[in-house]
């Protein structure tokens, strides 16, 4: 397991969040995602319209933070 992912997964297991079937979890590094989007925006003129396609994303917080 990559070091950057180990701590969040371990914390989820300790809290019992992965004990309930179907044992499915989504982990997003929101800081990394924000930095990546900011880097892309800085590479273009300020008036450039950027659109982000996230298909069937059940995480509304992710959508809110990327707008």
C-alpha cells in the first residue's frame, strides 16, 4: 500500500468504517487535487473557461471543492 494512502485507510479501519458490507470506500487526496487544478488554471490566461468532468461521482464534497 502506498505510504500516502496507508494512514487514511488505517484510520478508516480503526473507526470501523470498512466493517459494513459492501466494504467499499473512496479515498481522495483533496489537497493534491486542488493543487493540480490550480496548476492547470495558472497555465492559462485568466479568462479561460475550465471544465472538470467527473463521471458518476457520488462525493458531493469533491465536486464542491473542485469548482
